[in-house]
C-alpha cells in the first residue's frame, strides 16, 4: 500500500451474493462519508496467490460445498460493550449505521435525550434503563451510537465496538432472561447478552407502537402463518415477533419442508427466507405458484439481501411482499396488509 488514509469505526456486513466467490474480500462497509469500502481477506489473498503454510494440508482447506453448508447456520453479529464488564451482541442485519458523536451534541428534553441526526430528532435509548444490567459511568467527549434499520428515529447508546463475528449461536433462553432480551450465548469466549432491540424500543416509546396484535383475527379465527428459515436464531426471533402479534405459527427449516407442510396443513400466509439449503426461496415460490391450490396464497420474502432489483425480481417471481429480516414493525405491517386484517 502507499499510505494509510485514516482509521474509522465501522460495521462490516457480509458480501453480496454476487461477490461471494471473490475470495480476496471478506465483507463490505458503508463508511461515514457514504462511500462503500471492501474489506480485504488476507488469508483469501494468500490462497489466491497459491501462498500457504507448508504444514497446511489439502484436507484443511474447506470445499465450496462445506462452506455453503456451514454458511446456512452462521449469523454475523456486532459485539459491543457499555463501559461495563458486560458484553452485548446484535445481528448485523438489524443495523443501519454505527456512529461516534460528540457528547456535547446531546440535547435534553425533560427526562429524555436527543441528537439532531440527519435532519431528524433521534431519541437516545440507554440499555441500562430497560435491561437488568450494570449502569455505566459515562465519561469522555464522545458516545457510541447504534442506529438500527427501523421506521422510528431511535438509537442505542454504547461504549465501543469490540468486533464483528460469524457464529453458530447456541442461544440460552432460560439462564439470563428479562423483557428486552432474546437470551444469552457464549460468543468469542465470553458470556454475551443479546438485546431484543425492537422490544426495548416498544418499552421506551410505547406511544409509537400499536399495542394491539396486528394478527388477532382472520376470516376463520386466528391466522396461521408458515415461517420457513434455515437459521434457528432467526426462526426463533421471527416466531416471537409473530406470536406476540397474535398469529399461530408453523415452522420449516427449508423450502422442501415448507412444501411438505403446505401439502398437509392449511395456512393463511407464508414467510420465506431466500437463502436456504436444499431448496431456496426462489425455488419454493416457483413451486407454490405452480400449484393450483396455492396460486393465490400470500407469500412474503424476508431476507438480509437489501437490493431493490432483487425485490423487483421477487415480485415478478410471485412474492407479494419483500422485507428485510428482523424489522419487526415493517414485517407485521406488511403481513397484516397481505392478509387484509
């Protein structure tokens, strides 16, 4: 390289599908100035140049098939702390940006704190006000801020980003639990709490959220929704969102299982992940639309692939709606619109 331009705190996101085969990159990030930065994969560059350690044997290099199988169960998390001994993690799919802002920019209105942020009044949410965690001593001239993907202008205050990791999460939902927590897991060798950001937002600003379940009634009673997602963590979170809104949920881990369920059960709508092993969302929607009995069944794609061209392709393929994973508010709004409830 010629020189170091600068250092910056960033959120690293997975590569888009069309760049997955480029082994020289491990991820992408949106920089503070709005530009896209590609994250280099040093090990991939070495492999691409046929440079490897002498002791590395061929059977230690994973095949493409093996990588795809593992990828189906992996989630990417942002690890951060709150200037306490506790660690927290949130899925990268939930995050729009992370920022470090001057503490002098914080404005107080009664017992709430705000920032003027991209033309909006962004309300600051402090984890210690809503979760049973340690209250930090906030010192220094700046604060860290996690801005999620959601409709309302809310941001979570944190101390520092520790890392981003890919992990298969063994979620513990019994040992450490409270409203606003999905549970806990051991990530990067440490006990880590997984906040439910949307539940925290509902507790912090109930006036912005509809307290009534969007799916409380259907034509013949409670609506039945088939949810197909290969990742256990996302299945659990999305099921929780849907059941909290009054829906009855059937689960499938891939498209093949979803079609089996549809042969045996009557459902009011289907929510499909796009990237799944054995049978993905594209194959599944084609099979659904080819079945005379299911041709008019409402189907929503819920995915981490944020791309307008893909969304348009999805609607042409037969999806009624296309939404990003884990955006609870928009998920429920679009599902209710599909069902007409």
